[in-house]
C-alpha cells in the first residue's frame, strides 16, 4: 500500500524535472571539459564562439535545444504513464 500510492505521487516532481536534466548534463559537461581540457564538444563550442563560427556554434546550440525538447517530451510521457490525472480528457 505504501509503495503504490504515496510513492507514485512522490515521483511526480522528480519525473517532471528530468526533462531538463539531459541538456543540463551536456552544458555542465561543457564547462568541465573546458576547465579540465578534455577533447569533447565543450572546447569546440567555445572555440566556435570565440572565432565567430556561427554555423558550428548554432549547430551545437540547436543540438542542445533538440535534447531539451526530447527530454521534456520523454518526461511528459513518463509522467502521463505514472499519473493518470495528468492525461488529457477528450471533449466534454
């Protein structure tokens, strides 16, 4: 009984914030990669911004935007599956 109802309701805020977790991980990894000098997308994005390479910088930012949309969509689907109150009602 305890695991069925309170646990499912306690997961709602966790799942709803998971949508922004994917781009936040990539953005945080960008800062860490620049500081540690790791050869990842972070220093590439920084060099593109400094060199004013708009196509490379825009494509990196577009990928972050796409990951945000996909993450929010997946978290909404998971939230809809977990909590039936979130589902949209068909015409009244």
